[in-house]
C-alpha cells in the first residue's frame, strides 16, 4: 500500500464533480452518478502525488474524486460535524 498524507484545510468546502470524457478510467459508474451534484469535502488525501478528495453527498454517499475534477466553492464555511464541539 502506498504511503498517503491527509490534508484537511478544505474540509467542509462545497464541491461539485465535473464531467469527464466517456470511458475515462478515473471515473466509474458511481463517479458519473454524482456529476453536477453538489457535495462537500470530508478530506483530501495525497497518494503517489495525486490529490484525492473524499466527497460526501446529501444522500450520505461518499465518493472519491481527483481534486482537479471538482468545482470548489471556497467561500463555504469550513468544517464538518466532526469539527463541531458538543
């Protein structure tokens, strides 16, 4: 297993997956299902020089995307329920 590093400064940022060309090996059926659907970033993990974002959606599904394949709304409040006290 490759070493990875967690990065959480984007936690809570609104993220909407962008479309990729049909047949792109980086996108499976689950990735395609959420194209254009806004979610929020739980964390970003760097693996072998690639930044993967763990994105949560309103239906509680979690899907990984390359960070570059997301439109980010960086004005959004940072953090998730994991960061809130009480």
